[in-house]
C-alpha cells in the first residue's frame, strides 16, 4: 500500500466506519466512566465479525493509543489521576503488554480464539458479579501496583481487553478512591496500548508475526478511534456524576451476551 492509497478517504470511511464509530463511542463512554470495557467490547465486536484474535488485539490497541490519550487528558482536567500510582501501573502494564503480545503472535489465532472468548466471557461475569454484590475481589493490594499492572497488561494483550476489569476492579476492591482508580487506570492505558502496538509492529516487521487482513480493518480502526476520541471528554465528566453500579450492570450483560454469541459461533 503506498502513501496515496493510505490517504484515500474511501479506504478509511468504508461501510463499516459508522458502525465501528458507534461502537468506539459507546465503549469509550463506558470505559471512561467505569475504568473498563473499551478493549473488551471492541475486541468482542471484532471477533464477532470474524477477525482473528491477533488482528483484533492489534487493531484495538492501535485505537487505544488515541482514545487513551484523549481519556488521559480528560481525567487530568477533572483531577482524577494519582501520579505515583500512574507511574507504577504504567511500568508494569508496558512489560506485561509486550510479553502478552509475543505470546499471542507466537501461536495460531484459531487455536487461541476459544481461550480469548472464554476470557472475555469471564470478564463479563466478573463485571456482573461486581454489580450484583457491590463489592470487588481483593487480588492485589493497591500498594503493589507494579505486579497488578503486569498482570493487567499481559491479559489485555492476550485478549484485546482486560486492562480495566483487572486493574480498576482490583484497585477499587483494595479500597482505592473510585475517581482516582478510574482516572489513573485510563491514563495508564495510553502507555500500555502504545507499548503493545509497538510490540505488534515489531513482530510484524521482524517476521515473527505473519498476518493477513489488516488492510481491510482500516475503516473499522478509523471508526473505533474517532468514536472513542469524541466520547473521551464526556466520559471523564461522567465519572463524577453517573451511578457506576448501573453502568457496571450494562457492560457486564453486553460482554457476556457477545461472548456467548462467539461461543455458539465456535461450536457451529
């Protein structure tokens, strides 16, 4: 693909653009307010459209570089970021994301797809559990954010989503301030997404990852980016004003429904 082809609006604004712009807007709206779900929702939709796990994860992380930057700026403007926590989460998340990318690009996408769908389904169930109980499991202490970021970054790269459910949920379960947990997790996601995207690019350029179909995802990628960037400023404000439990119920039910859809597709 040459530079002129890359700038062709028809390539980016194809028939899928507006659908994925809506998906990106809705996913970022929930993610920015809840601290989770952009990757889970976007990846599940891409998998439902027949995209391979590696291509889906690469596309979503590329989109999250842009949406993460917009979200970080919004949360910064609203004072929702704890800077020391941000540094440790980002460092662990970057390392975990790079390792997860290497694992994901080392195996056949069709073989890993059932595990990815299972992971997304489990994330949906965890989110529903949080909404039902109103509490969150204490897996790591917020005083040890580096290993938390490491685990969150690894599963985020493997599944194309999971950073928010792992990191935000654990921070809130450990008693962290909700605004700071959500805002800091969203800000750290920018660095994790950037490192993971670079890892995918290196894997592609070095021949470690041989893929096809990325060109056909440009329209979807543009939609995810633009929809997410538009929603990010609104989501930062929503963190202060909307009931998180209601949003948790909504995203949990949507993710589980889409995971079941994918599971049925795998069995047929």
